[in-house]
C-alpha cells in the first residue's frame, strides 16, 4: 500500500475484498488467507509471493533483477571490545 500510495479502502476496492478484511489484516487480528493472497497477486503480478508469505527477499520481482547490480560484498569487519581493543576480520 505504501509503495503504491494506496489507502486501505482503495486496496480493498482494487482487489475485491471488504474494507474490514484489510483492516483486520493490518491490525494483526487476522492473517491473510490464500484467497486474499491470490487476489492480491492477480492485481499486482510483480509482487514477490515469497516475500508476501515469508518476508524474505524483495518485495517485487523487479527488485531481484536489480539486486545483482547493487550487491555489495563485505571487505572486512571490525569488532570493538569493551577494553578498547579491536579485532579486524577479513575474509
């Protein structure tokens, strides 16, 4: 909703569910049903279904295409200890 600038009532109207359904999901009262997810994905086909269900990965399938271009690798990690010493870890 946030990425599309939609109000909950607009989302409900777009995917063909009641406004109460959206309200209950957003408040945590109910979890989205398979039917709800299917409606959401049919209206927004670029949504990543894995992200919708698990929260893992990218919100849209477009983001996975761009992920390799913006991926950064870690060169080193520095750990600071309370005794003011530190350790640098390189891979």
